C-alpha cells in the first residue's frame, strides 16, 4: 500500500522523486524518504509526516541523477524515522524501498543477526537490504538481489541500489510496479502507479509477477524463476497530466466528484460487440460471481439488484477477502466478474488466483490499464475515469455502476436502451454538483458535523447505495455511519434511534417509495432528524435533497449528494478528505 518511485536519467533525481511521491501520497502518508546516488555514494533523507511538507526540506536532500523514494503506510513497525524507507545496510552501500509484506522476515532477521548483521528498525523491509548484503559477500550485486528475492516469502515491489553499481534494480511479486520510459531523453522511471511520472512520459512497460528489471541504458527484464530475458511491449497511456493535478480545487475529492458527468459518459465508451459477448457469457454461465472489495463491493451489490430488476438474472456477490470460502462451488462453467479501481487489490487478485485454479473465466472492470487484474483477466473493461487520486473512491464508483448497468441491459438484448438511460443520467448528474446544490449540502454538513452517529436506510436498488453512503461518511469524516435495509429497522436497529439522530433515507420513485416513507415516519416518531434523498419532497423528511427521476439508474445520482456531504463533513471538522487516517488508496496487502 506504500508508494515507490525511482529515477535514472540526466536531471536532478530529487526533484523528480519528490514530485512523484506527492502524486503517490494516496498510497501512504505516514512518512517518506529519498535515497540519491552520486559521487559520494548513497545519501539518505527521511522524514516523518506528509510528503506535501517536503518543500521545506528540499535543500537538505542530496543532488544526483539517480535515486529512489518511498511514502509509507505502516505495516511493520511504528511511524518513526527509523522505520521510514529507504532502508540501508550498516555500511550504507545498499539501499532498498519496498511495498508489500515479507512473511518470513523474522526467520530471515534471526539468521542474519546470527551472522553479525545489525538492525536499526522494526520493519520487515530492512531484512531485504541485509540479505542482499550477505549474498554480495560471494557474488555480484545483481546476482545477490536475485538470490535474496528467491529466499523471500510474501509480496514485494522493490527498488534497490548499490553505491558501486550504476543501475537501479527493481522487482515485483504480488505488488504493483510499472516502468516509465523516455528513450529520446534517456530517462527511465519506476513507480507503484503511473501518476508518479505521468508529467514526464506516458509510455510504459508493465512489470509482471516474478520479474526483475534493471534500469541500464534502457530497461532490461528478467524472469526471476528461470533467469531468461523477457521481451516487453510498450504501451501509451491516454491520461492527461491535468487529470492528475488538483487545479483550482482545494482537494482532489471535490474535483473528482465534479468530474462525474464526463466520467460516466467515458465509461459508456465500451464496444457493443464486447458487451454483447460478455452478456452471452453471463447468460450461459453456470453460476456468475461478482467479486470485489470496499466501494467496488458496494457497486457489485448494486449490480445484483440491477440484474434482478432489469434482466431477471440471479448473480452471486462475494467479498473478495471471503471468496476462497466459496471456491468449492466453482466449476469451469462458472463466470467471475471482478471490480477494482486500481486492479492491484490483494484480496481480489487472491480470489482470481483461486478461481483460475478451478478453470473459471475471469472478466474484470478496472480503471488502470495494464494493472495486474487487467492482465490476469480473460476479458477486461476499462472504466476510462482517468486517475483517481483521492483515497476514497467517488468517480470510479459511478463509472462501475454505469458499466454494470450496461451489462444488465445487454443480457436482455436492450443495450441501446441502457445507453440512453445512462446518457440521460450523466446530464442530470451535472445538476447535482452545481454551486447551488453544493452550498446547500455544505450548510447541511454544518448542522451534522458534530454528530457521533448517523444511520442510512434504503430498499432494493437503494440498499447498496445506503451502504456506500455510510462508507463514504465514515471514511472521510470519522463519524460512525451505519446502513440498514428499511425492513431491518424493526429487527434491532430502531433501538439506536435517539432524539435528533440523523437518518438519511434513500427514497427513489420506484416500487420501494411507499415503504421507505413508512420507515421514515417510524424513525421520525422516535426523534430522528430525517434527511430524504428523493425526486419529491415529503412530510416525512425534515430536510429534502432533491435528486432527478432516473428509475433504474437512481443509484448513480443518489450517491453524489452523499459524496459532497461527506466531503464537507471532513473539511468543516478540519480533516483532509484526500488522505483519511489509517487508509490507503490501493490495498496491496491482505
């Protein structure tokens, strides 16, 4: 979940690394560090805190044309300068940055301690540096790296350097890593994610599992298992530099919320032939599983209602972290549809691996071209949402809903009708992020910002929307928010309602409306402050948030006011909505 960047070229590496780390801060923001290789050797600078505070330290960082950087999301060891990456050997000849978890680090550490190595941190990563050093006693640096990685159990994306070696060495297993290339200027980059170097190049080489890369005059790839050289095809990324910047917005979160009119339309840029082919697979599949985690799981839950409502089709939904307990149901006739913004979510990739062992066909919906999930899948659909920098997902959630909606309509041969509904929904979404509507939601946030608890209710298509809304509120505002189906209130949840307890109710103009109004009256009778999200006002609401009449596409519009509300609940409480505490954008460890 940490962020890595490395650079080799002719420019000052520190400038490029700090800029790249600032774009990777969504992957971790406990602490950060830089290693620069120059004529003096390897020079290290570390700092606890956010990389956004780096400006005041720029003059303290060494100059050089090769180096690496890391922004940390702590797993092993507290947030201290000693535990901050890069980690080095005692003699400062070797430096390593790492994303992942070394499962056998304690065994490695004990063995290395017996051989006289001295450790200064609590991290698993430091064992990598010392293990490489141990192997360099009998072989060259590159061979030592290969040997060390063969001893490691667990996941890793690493970049390492030796003070006497002119090249950066990188490798991955079950953690993301991508190479950026600018052959004209002989500049090469390595990073956890493309936004880290997108202002310098959009041409990339994707690193696969168990591959090692040496950044020499040009990148050279090796297979770690058999040592053979691997030929790689370059890919061009369409993302713009401006998409990866905040522009005039205070935070990425509000910028990405306001982009949704366009990103929903971009999500529709799927070929009819591909969607119709997938629809046929869904119809022929003996068991269809939607598998995802976090926000993507809420999109999958919404899809289960979409497929029932629009296509009369039953689909299964599984939390990716729990999927292995379903694997006994799988057959080669099963179809798995996976959803992931990053395409690097460890639980999702683990679920895919388990499914492939059973011969299951894998369809993925991802936002990052060339991600591990996209490359592992038999068919992959791109969300086309552009880079999503804020840790919490907003625009990619509605992009997922749009694609799932298209698939549900394609299953019944009504793909064009589905497109028409979504184009209409995208236009209406723009109204929900107008200055007037945003001000109204900011005022509501002012009334709610000191709340300790909030409850959200919905039925049918709106129940997963309530779950996603609760997730958004607690992710960025740290207010306890919990979602219930309207029918579950009387089965225990009603005991939580006190005077002025905020209850947000989703009441679209569909078959659930009357029952939802009854639920609102029930909680209102017990003192709740009822906020209704609905196309029409009702006496059951103490506060009405008007949303467009969208029938089957209501989940796309109905979540947006809560995204905005969550944003202001965070801002008004002095919190950073882009970087919620204890969270990272891409969950690459299980």
